[in-house]
C-alpha cells in the first residue's frame, strides 16, 4: 500500500461501510414488511455457507495460490495464532466483568473472540484491500479452526441446550474448507488456466453475491428483535466498546511499538487490524436459535456493534494508518 493510498484509507472504508449498511437496511426493511418470509435468515445463511462464501474462497485460491505466492504464508498463519492466543484471556476477563448470566457470558466470549471477520470482514477486505484478500483468507484459518473445535460446539451449542460431540472430524468437513482445498489444488497445479472460461466466470459471479447477501442476512436477523427494549441494556454498550474500540486500540498500541519486519509485514498487520475491528459474529445468533434459545439479546448486540461499526471501523483504520503503517 503506497503512502498516498494509506492517507486516503478513511474515505474508501467509510464508503464501503455505508454501502454495506445500505444492504443491512434493505434486509431489515424487507423482513419488517414481511416481504421476506420468516425463515428467510435461515435460507440466506445456508446460501452463504454452502454457495456464496465457498465460491468466493475457491475463486480467490484458484487465482492466488501459486508456487510464487505461498512462500511467506507461514508468517501470516503464525501471526494469526499469536493474535488468537493473546485475545483469549482478555476476552474471558471482559465477558466475566460485563455479563453475569451464563448463556450471555458465553455469547459474549464468542462475540468478542470471533468477530464478523467472515461475512463483513470478507466484504470490507474485498472492497478496500482486494490485493490482500488471499492473505486475509489464510489469516482467518486459525480462527475458523477454533470456531469449529470450541466456539460453536462448546460455547454456543451446549450453552443453548444442545448436545455437542466436541471436536470431531465432521466439524471441519464443511463447504468453505472443501472449496479452499479445491482452490489450492487447482491453483498449484495450474488447472485454472485450462478450466472453461464459463466455469470460472460462474464461480466469480457466485462469489460476488457473498457481501450483499451477508448484509441482507444481518438486517433480516436483527429485524426480529425488540429493538427499543433491548437497546436499553447497558451491558450491550460495554461489550460493543470492547469489541469495536478497546480491541482495535490495544492492537494498534501493541504493533506500533514492535519493530517491523519478520512476521510484521504490511499484509499481516492489515489482516490483523481487519480481524480485531469487525463487529460481533452472527453465529452467536444463528446457532443458539436453531436449538430454540432466545437470542434477542444477542441480536441486540449484533445491532449495536454493526451500527456503530459504520463509524468505528473507518476511524480506527485512520488511527492505524497514522500510527502503524
């Protein structure tokens, strides 16, 4: 990223956030007006998880996973694992301080440790830092691993009254990782150059649907909550401040005083910043709801963090650019 582009980071990110919020508003309005049926969030979520996100991941790896590009990927993975490990104890402390009820505490732990780095993170990186999307996808792998191994089965399913078998192989055999494996194989072998142009274009077009549909899903999901009542809960704003302000500021302070080089490349630093600045992940709503748990408070937290992120993400990136890059 050139210095000139860095100085202009605020406007592109703010523009991207406003575009994404427009899609959130569309989903909210369509759900409230009952244009979308009651099961629309579940249907859209399945399309995202089984079609759009896998297509985007596959397309990215087909184009970028070449022998020339994979030499420094270990740096991205190692930095991601370090960030994941550092966040865990901090997350437990804040969740315990801000949430007294067991289920809400576990939702808070999930939402603080695992931001919406998938749907919204992908959308922002793809829109503002398209040249880093491959790096960002690799950077998220340790977080996805912990989500499947612990976040969803332990924090969300068991706390919602469901039964989890813990970390089993089938948790990791999912469309996104299958698409990633296929993209890696096609990219490294050069098969992408011999695939029919129509097939590649179809994958690209499906991947392009990921961002708008993810935001429509967000709007449709939060539309089902009693917003006025839930927005009076003070703990929502405490958690939102931790997720959107404290974590990004701690990250900026940490990396600002560490010598650059080695693991701290510009790509890894930006990927880490994207990870820590996103709002709460939507799994904390969708997964417990599938087991009949009242997720209205989790939905309210999603509303607050996603609305506030419209301004906090551009602002923390502006500070990040001034202090770090």
